[in-house]
C-alpha cells in the first residue's frame, strides 16, 4: 500500500485552516452567544411546529401536518430521512462548525476543491475560493434563512469538478467524485439550484462534445458521459425517498397542472407569478458595480446623504431623520423588492473578461455560454421571447419562480473563468507576454472603462426614478424628499463605480508587475487574494453584519402568543381551524405555530387548496370556511386594531352526515358548485368517483342519535366513531390527498373519495363503527428501504 505523503496534504490543510478562520471571523457574533436572525427559519419554525412536537413526543415522522392550509404533506416542510446515510458525510464536512459559519466554510471548500482538480496552485485556489464564496447573493440568502439553497450552492462546484475530471480523461475517479458530490447536492434538497447546476453541466457537455468531435475523440466522450450518467443514478439512490416524494407531491401542488379549464394552458406555475422577480437588463451591471441600482429596497444611509441633509433643512428633527435613513427605499430596479444585488466582484468581472481573450477555448466557450444563458434567463419578463422558449418547452423550468436566481450560474462561471485566466498568466507557458499584456489592457479598458463612464456620467442613461416613488407620493411623502432619495441613488452609483474602478486598477497593476517580473508570483497571489477579500467582504457586510444577529433569548421569542391566541388555546378540542385575518393570511406562519390554520406560508401548497383560496376563501365564502371546520376567526378591532377572537357558531366540526350529494362533471363544475350550497346538507362529488359510490342512495335516519365524531387526533392518524341506523355518506373536514391517506372501517381498508373540491367523503355502513384515516404513503416507506441499500 502506498504511504500517505503528509507533505502533499499540508497545503490543503493550510487552506482548510484559512477557510475555518475566515468563516469564524466573518460570523464572530456567534462567539458572543448570539444567533443569526433568519426570517425564513423563523417561518420554518412556525410551519413545522406540529411536526416537530409530534416527532419529539413519539420519535416518529408524521409525514403530514394540519397546521397549514387545512392540511398538507410534510415532505417540503420538515421530514427526516434516516436511511440516507449521506447526511453523515455532510456533517463530517461541516467539521462541527457553528451555523452559519459552516455554510461559508463549505462554499470555500467546494470551489477550492474544483480549482485543485484543475491543477491550480493551492495559494491561487484559496483566492479563487474566496472569489466564489463571497459573491453577495450567497450571503444575502444566508441572512434570509435559505439554508438549503446555500448548501446546494456549496456542493455545486465539487459536482462540476467530478464531471470535468471524467471528460479530461480520469473517468473512474471523475465518476466516483461526481456520484459522491451529486449525492450531497441532492441531499441539500434545493431542486431549483440543482436544476441550474444541471443546465451548467449540459452546457459543459455540448462544448466538450464539440471539442471531442474536432479532436476525433467521440468514443471517449460518450464513455465518460455514460459513466457520469451511472454516477448520477447512484447519487439519486440515497436520496430516492425525498426525490420520489417531491416528484409525486409536486404534481398536486401549485407547481403542477390545474384541472380548471382557465388554467390548463400551464403545466406549472402561472407565468406572471413565476416571472415576478425578473432581473432588469441594465440591472445585470450589479455584477460589476454593487449599488448600480441602489442596493436593497430598505438601505441604510449615512448622515452625509442628501436625504438626511434635506430632512434637516426642512426642519425634521435629527432623531426622525436618522430613523428614516435607516431603511430608505434606495432600490430602483425592476423587481418588486430586493434584499440586495447580485455582486460577483469587480476583480472577478475584470478577470472574466480577461479570460475571454486568453482562456483555453473549450473552457472559455463553456463558461461564456453558461454566463450568457444565466444572464438572459434572469431577465425573465424583460426578455420574454427567450424566457418563453424555456418556460414552455424545457422540462421542469416552469416549476420555479424568482427567475433572477439563475444568476447563480454566472456567480459560478465568472470566478472560474477568472481563475483559469489568472492561472494562465502565472503559468505563462503557451502564451506570449505581448499577447498577455494586450489582453490585460483590453479587459481593463472594457471593465474599468464602464466603471469610469458611470462614475463621471451617472445621469447620462438613467433618471434614478422608481415605481416606488409614485407610491411614496401617493402615501403623502413630499416631492422634495423623493428628489433627495433619487439624488442619493445617483450618488451610490457614482461611489460604487469608483470603488470598482479602483479594485480593477489595483488587480491589473499587480498582475502587470508580476508579468513583468517585478513581483514574485507567490507575493502576487497573496495580494490578489487580499484584494478579493477587501472587495467582496465589505460589500457583504452591507447586508449580513453584526446587526443581523440577536441574542439567544431574543431568538427564542420569535413566537409569543397574543391575547387572541391565548383565548383560543383554552379550547382543548384537538382538531379545529383558525382563520387569522390580522396577518397576511396566506403568507403567514405565525398562526400555524399555535393553531391549525386555514392559511399558512409555503411555496408548494396543494393546487386545489390554492384554487379554493382564490375562488372562495379570499372572497369570504362562509359556506367554504364553515366546511373547513373554522371554529375561530381573528379580526382586528375597528378602533384599537387589536386582534379580537370571533367564535364561528356555524363551523361544521370534524365530520358530518349529509342529506344529499350532487354529482358534477368536472373540476370547473365542482368548484363553481361551492358558490351556492349548504355543506351541512349537500356534498359535491366529481363524477370520476361514481364507481366508489355505486348504487348508494341516501336514506333519512329516523333516529336522532346519528353522528360521526372524532375520538383521537394525530396529524397522520384520525379515529372517529360513527353511529347510524342506516348507511350514510359522511364528509370529513380534512384535506383529500390520494397519495397516502387510507381509510379503515373497523380495521378493514375501505374506499373514500373527494368531496367539496378538497375534502374527504366516505360511505359508512349502518351501525356503530370505528372509522380511521391513516397517512401511509408508500413512497416514504418503500423509498427508505431503497435509500438504505443505495447508501450502503
């Protein structure tokens, strides 16, 4: 056996040590006992409360929750997959670092690994890792709490490393690394990022296919491609439960097709919804100049700003003026709002352009194509014809919203191109010094020239107005304040244009001196790395800084019950629903923390429930609200605006027998029938369920004791007691989901059907019976067996 040469490992251990240090320094408030306040994680705690409580009490996975939208599968909320052993490798790679320092460490480590596989000097690879990891969007998503997205971005580069190794001749090693890295990528569980990574891989494949054609190496290309396909299938194995469940569930969510005629044209998200966050064409300049479009929608200005000075001049007190400039509306781009720009780094942009002149052709065309594709698709509705091609014809593309997110491809491809360019300068093997100098100057003229133009003539192309300005005026803000804000937007562009110009000039200068032999390569690498740090660290601190952290005691107070919550919680009935009208009902997780909510917060709720919201709940159709067993409504007091509890006497309870049922033709008829019906008397049933109803006819029960009552409640197991002298049709105020819910009468599997568009219906025989609904999705139990085998 070949002995391990620790001298060869030492550089990589040094790199890992530097990455740990950087991660801990950036997130130094962690050492003060503080926690990062992440809004999406707070919402997660609200939406997953019932799931986590059940897990803690029983040690089992409920797989279903009734705390949001009347009930929904827990797959995309919080489900543990114990047989996916890849999760232990993920923990090992994080080295026990505190969150979110562990995410930054993985950002750095993943890109470093990619550069090392491309035979990059470890010192340069450290700088490249920083260039990738410190892209501003990567920190903005950490601040927001998009942890799965961040994890997927961390494992993106190692997957590409394996693919590149396979195509460069190390097929078995490349396939093995691809399988391992891809399994980690899939474990991160962010399908949208994985989809974009796949687009990057496909772009790479096409370019390398063209290269293999020219070099007459087609057999080797297809052999490598075959091995990579097998590797991808192996990677899916440990993650099969989650992937399978997501695929199955996705067809029934807002990201799947609708049965309503008016919405059948789309097999995914509504186009307007999906393209709501489209990057502006000009906004792409934020890759080079961070505050090109003002930064965030709620930016903090200094006391030297035009806005602050104007407020003081108009007699506004310093305290009020300082309060206003803490969250001034600086963003003036095309998106509804934003937490910050996608800034790839001024030096990265310079090196990327340099790479267009000197990088190896197959890498150059791959990374240029990927970058261009990323930019054009990020424009969304601002480049509609191109977006439509992908939205209408590329499988899966219409399942995703916030198309601006695809800029993560550019945030990967640009630093990689830049590092390949700088590597060629340092290697200086096959390129003439004269050619290198000309290329460096051309890249300088393009990137620094753009910065200089906007530094000197910021108003030549823009007036710095925003749609939000008119909203401010409508809200009563004076014209002079809006004008001051616009002046500050102009000033932000100028100052950041100068900033980028300065960093590009410094990077150019050190590379020029290195090429001239006046600065040694190792010193040059260190300076470039420090420039990356100074450039990108300071921009990220605008969006994720000490103010983003709170004390542990504050973090634990995310959800505190109000008087209305406490009043409702006195009701110890295990299963009823609450409609909270004092919050954004269908974008709120706080109600779900304490109650079973008619509303909720989730990006993949059931499609039929969303249609019920749009057509009936949002229009206050009380018949529909009653059939959902909405026992309590929370409304704001007209005078004090304090939340007040209203008990709904017409809530229909957990289950009831109906006196008639109406068969309708299709989904359109079914949802329209809910506009004028009495759910206590009538059930609306789609004709597709007729085989389950058969010749059943409702016969009035002459006795007075007929009832169906909930006796035991668990999220995934509901037990009722039914008593009736005759066979009855019962409607249950629980959401119908055919992929997992089974009904049993006295322990015997019994068919049930959908009623009233979203609820469960069932024929119950006469007499006294135990009726039980169990959530037993085969996708989970079968998937876990496959996952364990594949993990091993």
